[in-house]
């Protein structure tokens, strides 16, 4: 089975559009996402453009701010405070990575947690750990939605997450555990032989490393579900994931393509989080 995130995101967007229209009719305002792009990283520009297009498609207001690569941390902080105070803005997305002179962490920490639709603020992550009302980071939320909507039950399964970044791997592992999988995390300090053995035992494998074809098809257990979060651009311009797709697809029972797997689900869940932020703002 191909886990087609593009098709699922399209399906989910039908109900999202209806819910957004109902919200707008009831409250006389549309959910508003502020996107902030600092510098001229081409990949970041593509991601932000896709998010703004999703806003337009789904009846959201998109407030977009572009700043030069020379922007100081204080200037960006001032903008974040301004957006925090702007009642018309429900969600704030500062596209990462930021230029070297700006600390991602300082900017994320300055954000109003009620507008942290990326789910990166320490309060959001704490609430996620404790299973409280929160913004779940969009990529791992999208991964779980893709698994659930494909009828795959995590309960009792051995899940392995390769990567432990705070934005992807770590929350993905938490969510899989909360879905009652038994979870192991593989990271850069996992010895090579342990890594292969652990990956080979996975019923559900989520890979978020950022290295093309890092996980070989031959390592994967026959019948495993493989979720490839990685997006890597090769020298010839092709986009590939962290998993060697062709060989993995021969062994997996279900697998995400790259592109068209997790990527569209991330944007879909960003929209869902922004609608949630708008709802919370009108009825806290
Ligand atoms: P990241 O912050 O760079 O984290 C990479 C993780 O991989 C780290 O935890 C690192 O371990 C681990 N790692 C590095 N080398 C390893 C090795 N040899 N063996 C095992 N683990 C290793 O990256 P990220 O933000 O999580 O993103 C990962 C990938 O997902 C990237 O390709 C990114 O572009 C993609 N991505 C896609 C979406 C989407 O919507 N599809 C969204 C976000 C990210 P340590 O912690 O030990 O250093």
C-alpha cells in the first residue's frame, strides 16, 4: 500500500474548508496565519509559499512578512511581539532555519504559546508530553494522521523512530507511544549493529534523519509500515527521502512516497492547528 499523503491531505481539506467556512460565518472573521520568512533560503521560500497557498485554498487569511537575511535577533523579536499582540493574528509561523545571527530557540520561546501553531514552544512540548490540550507539531501529527486514516493500528506494535529532533523525531516517538506502540528511538550515537537490529525489528518505522537513502530496503522487516519524513534534494535536482524507496517498497506492507507522503500532511495539520488557534481565541 502506498501511503498517499497528497490524496489524504486533499480529502481532509474538504472538511477543513467546511469547518473554516462555518467558523467564519459564525464569528465574522477568518482564521489568520502570519508567516515570517527571514533571508533568501530557496527551500524555505518554497515551504512558505506552499503554506500561504494552503491558506488561500482553505479560506484562511495569510499575513506574510519577509525580512532580509541581515535582520537582527532584536528586530525579529520585536516582530514576534507585535504579532503576539495583534488580535487579528491567530497563528504565527516563523520559517526555520533562521540566519546564523538569530537563535531559533530565542524566537520560538518569545512566541505566544496560544499562537504557536507549529507546536515548537516549550509549553506546547510540555503539554504534549502530559497529553494536555496543545498544538501538536505538524509533521509528527501528520504522520499519525496518515497512519490512523490508513487503518493501521499502532497498539501493541514495535515502533522505531530514527531521529530525535525536537520538531519531528521526538514528538513522533511520543505520539506513537501514546497510541500504545512500544517505541525505540535510534539516533546518531546508536552503534551501527544495534541500529540495523532495531530497525529490522520495527513493525512501524518512522525515519527523520535528513540523509538521502539512509535506511536501506534490506534492513526493513517484511511487512513493516515505513514512514519516510526525509526530504533531500540530490545534485541532479531530484527530491528523495531518507529511505531507499525501491528496495524498501518490495518488503514493506505500506510506505510513503517522497514527495507526496508526509510533506502534504504537514501543511494539512498546520491548517488544522491554525483553525484550532482561532477557535481557542474566540472561546478560550
Ligand atoms: P534534524 O533536526 O537535523 O535531526 C536529525 C536527526 O537525525 C537527529 O536526531 C540526529 O541524531 C539523527 N541522525 C543524524 N545522523 C544519524 C545517524 N547516522 N544515525 C541515526 N540518526 C542520525 O532534522 P529534522 O528536522 O528532524 O528533519 C529530518 C528530515 O525530515 C530532513 O530531511 C527534513 O528536511 C525532513 N522534514 C520533513 C518534513 C516534512 O514535512 N516532510 C518536515 C520536517 C522535516 P542526534 O540527535 O543524535 O544528532
